[in-house]
C-alpha cells in the first residue's frame, strides 16, 4: 500500500497552464483578425458531419447501409425521416462555414441564410443522380474484380466504394460552394480508408479503385468514365507556381486528365497537367510526366533475358 501511494502523480499547476493556453489563443485570434468576444463554435464539426454521412449513406442505400432492423415496407418512411434529419444538420454546418467566410466576403446574415438554403436545396435535389452514379461505381467494382461475389459484398466491404460515396457527396457540396465541408467529408473517408480524393476532382461514372490504400487524387484532376486504378496510385501536381509575392497560386489546373477506359496499376505516379489517352494502360510503379496517347500500354516488365524494358518516357519517344 505504501509503495502504491509513493507513485502519486506529480503536482502540476493546472491553473497556470490554463492561463498560458488562454494567452496563446488570444494571440492567435488577434493575429487572424478574429473576435475576442465570448461566443459559440465558429467552425463546422467533423463529428456532426460524420453523423450526417452515416444518415446519407442510409438514405442512398437504405436496405444495405441503413439500420439493421429496417424492413422494405417502411423503407420510404425511413428515407424521408432520415433525409430530413440529415439536411437540417447539414444546413447548420453549411451556415457555420458561410458565417466563417462571410468575414472576408462581406456577407450579411440574410445573404448567409439565403446561400445556405440554396446549397442545401441543390444538394438534396442532386441525391438521386448521385445514387445513379454510385450504382455504376458498384457495378464497375463487381465486374472489375474476380474476387467480388456480389454487388452487395462490394458495397458493404470495399474501401474504394466507401471513399467514392464520400467523394460524390463532397464533390457536389464543393461545386455548390461549401468547400470546407466538402474537404472535411473527403478527409473523413481518407482517415477511414487511406484513400485521399480531393473534393474538387471531377470523376466520371463507373469508377473503380481496387484495394485503394495510398491512392491520392488531386484537386484539379479529371477522370473519365470506366476508369480503374489500383492501390498507391498518385494523380498529383508536378510543380507549384508562385505569385509575385512568393505565395503559391491557388486553383490552377495542375493535375492529370485521365480519359475514358484507362487502367492505372499499383504504385504508378502521374504528375502535372498531362493527358492519359482513352484506353491507355499505365503499368505499376511508373513515373509519368508526359502525355500518353490513346491505347498506349506502358510497362516496366523485364524481358525473358532479364533486360529491362524501356521506361515510360522512352516508350513514348519510340
């Protein structure tokens, strides 16, 4: 007993630490031009958005991603109630983002509310189209993976499908102007699956990410229809131009264009505003920084005499 008592926690002046942390927060808020007046949370909540996403997945796929006790005879009732709940929660989060950005955009409360209502309304109207797109993604995964036994297995188990559900929701919000919420939604999927898709990326129907861990798709990437990529593929930027003040220029097209029916195998890196032509195949672990013509087949495989095959750049030059 005496030995146990001798292991008491060290004495800490908690009050002093709290005071120092308050001073640090005050200095940060002053440097950022933020109000020092007491008030509530000013930014969207990742936790609330995670709950919204759970509800939206159930709305989109009620009998597979909805509650386990759900029955088909009350499916529409569940979808209606859950959608209403999700949209109310989403509206509050959109308003927080717009109020945060209103300090720089000089928007008044009425403008913030009007934009919030517009974003949430247009997002809700987009949900049937999102569901149709996701159906093509699920079918692409099922037909593209010989290990898949059913479309239900794909929807329930595949991290690529989980990530693309989040992306299609996030991309819609991004396009409507709720860019911070969109980024939070994409980062929730990133943390859960290891697949990092920026919500600004434009992705066509029938998209399949096999395995998925380590995939990175940049903000201005465009991906056509029926594209298949594997784990550790990067569709990234080659360089980051600076403005006259030495700051990174934002929003410039800097990521690849991937045309229809392209396959990119594991570990390949495609950088810059290059175009991978329709039906091309990019082999594993290639580093591609130039346009690839339609139908090309790039590979690093070795021949039977162990002579390395040409590099991607050499193959293109040939």
